[in-house]
């Protein structure tokens, strides 16, 4: 095969395991290079358990210099690799490859600098999202807050351009990364962005290209984040509705009225039922939908506009509104919302998390379409999502022990993505493409667009060693014309037999 597809050139028995392991141990120490199958199974998948591959070797570097040296070894031996953070991703982006190295960054958990005068924090990639929040509290906040923020790492957030409940007002990870130190796939080290103090550096926006590149351009080893002053006041309510259509119309009316909530989150009846079993918030389990809305800003603004928010919810047909009277009650409201994904395990032995985006004005019709698809396939779908920016997270429930049900769940998930595209939306809002959505990239982008993506990728990684087979599809999956630098993603991951 031509150069640039090294991830698919290596076959079983061709990986230079002995030399590779010896050199990795010399860099990181024997205890941080894993080769036993029992140890490696810990890393066989990310949060998307639908796919799993046991890597031949996993290495846990402890500092940026060790990451650099590990990548250099892989480059010298032409061994492909995948970088992994906390493994909480939901698109298979950190799925190992069968004939490559898994670089696990979880040991790199140091907060290197907290400079609140300049509203900056510098961290290693393994630092958790919640650790950043705690480091700058109570006077500052780090707005991107994925539901997995207790465990998800900043390095993974950068790779996926993660969002969260407060992205409607405050934006995504890309809006808060001002500088990166990056190990490129050839082992060289570069700095992207400015000195950390500037919001926008001159020249090409390589920083913007790297954030959200899903580990295909290199490894971030030092990350400079922007934090912002904590708002003076925060007020939160939950409004209950007879169905998701009424709740969706309430979202449109809230935004049309000129309100800019910090968060607008929605849960349908099935999601409420599941989360109540974990959070015990006392929400009515017979409600068709719940709308969690939070205003923040100056105390005067929150007080003035909060009454307007309540009136809009009642006017849209709310069957009841609860206002958080204390910080503890507000925390319970958010526990309900952020428990939705793990709580789905209480109502279904397995579930498939999807992540699509639609214009919020199309919420009623797309949610109706999802409901109809669920009935057609005989599968329950719990909906929990960032309603303000139309980022849907349908949880397709199924029993993997029932023959054929997993395949039906996967097909249903794909039709939900198609419904998002038909509504003028996107196949992902914050979970990334990974390996899960490769087949749908050709439905969203023209072949010329995908070719441009590949050219950018090749500029960073001409040998195709960094996370091969992820984020950009292959001809067999989306009908593109084959090019000289192809790597079939499922072959690279050792999953081709599934398709």
C-alpha cells in the first residue's frame, strides 16, 4: 500500500513488539508499559462500549518529554498510535488499534499555573474538567462543563471540542483554549496560539484547527485555558410539560423574547424516570418533559428577567414550575440532568448514545420523528439534550443479549442522525466523529470537502500514524473516490469483520 497508510500496513506478527516495548520501557519505566492482556483490557474501549479492541501495548508517560520520546519511537518504527485521556468519549475516538500503541495520558494531572490576574490556567492533558473548576473557584469559572466533567480530561475536551450544559451562552472548549504545546506525529514539539495571554494570535489559526481534531494531528501536552469571572447571581428553575413538543415551543419562545440563559436543558419522560432513580429530586415521573433553565449575570438582571422566564414557561403550557431556592436545591436539579446517561443503565441493559444537532426551531418535528422511529423499531429512546443550541442526545435502549437487537439499535441511531441532517443539522455537536459516525460524514460533506480535511491532516501527519481510521471516512463507507492516502478505519481498528 502507498505511503501514508502505515496504520493499515502493519498486520499481526509484523509489529516490532520486542524492540518497541524495550524502547518504551527505557523511556517511561517498566511499570508504565503494559503488555499483559488483563491490564490492557482496561483500555479496550472508550465510553462507547459498542466497539472494543485490545491494544498490544499501552504506555503511560508521566510528562511532556516522555510523550515526545514515545511518539518519536513510534515514528522511528512506523508504528501507529492512539492517544487516550480518561476514556469517557462517546464516539470511539480513543478506540485502540489492533497493531499499534495506546498512549494513555492519565498520569499527567498537574495544574502547572493558575494566573487569575490574567484569567489563565495552564494544565497537563490528564487534568480533569472539574479539577480546573475547583482550582479557580469561587471567583472564577471554566464554562465548558460536559456531563462527565468529574472524570473527563482537558486533553480529551480539547481533542473533541467538548461543550456542555452552559455552551448555549458561553461556547465550547475552542472558545477557552488560548495556547497549546503539541507533540506532532514525527516527535517534534511546537507551540500553537500565542503566549497564553492573547485571545487571538496572528497567522494561520492552527490552534483552532487542532481543537476538535480528535487526536489525528498530534498530542497536546500543555494546555492554556481562559477562565472568566463567576457571575454575581445565578437563578435556576425547572418547568414541567405534558410533552416534548410543548417544551420545545417554550425553548423557541424564551430565545425569541431576547433572553440568553446560561443553560436550557430538556429531558423527556423516559429520561426523567431514569434519572429520578439516581438523583431522587422528587420530580413528577408522569411529566412528559422537563425544561431546566438557568439565568446568570448581575443580580438586578437575573431578578428582572427571571419573572419573565417563568411567565414564558407558563404561557407555553407548563404544568408546573419549580424554582431552586437554595444552592443545594440547584445542585439537585443539575444532578438530575447530569445523571441521565448513567441512569439509562437502570432502565435498559444496554444503550446507544447518539449526538446530533438541529436548528432549535425544528425540535418538535425531529423529536416526533425520533418517537416514530422508536415505535417502528420497537425500541425505547430516552431524549436528554442541550435544547438551547439544538444538540440532541437520544439514548437508544436495547438488550444486547437478544439476537439482532444491537444491530437494530445501531440502525435506529443512524436514522436519527439522518433525521438531523434532513432538518439542516449536523451529525455531531460535541461527541466527535470518532469511529461511530464515519459512515455519515459523506452525507454531510462533499468529496471535495473531505479531501480538504485529509490534506490538512497530511500536513501534520504525512505517515498516517496518529489515530488512523478516525474522524475522516474511507471510500467504502461514504462513496468517495479512492485517493493515495487511504486507511480503512475498521481495518485499522481490527473491526472490519463487523461490516
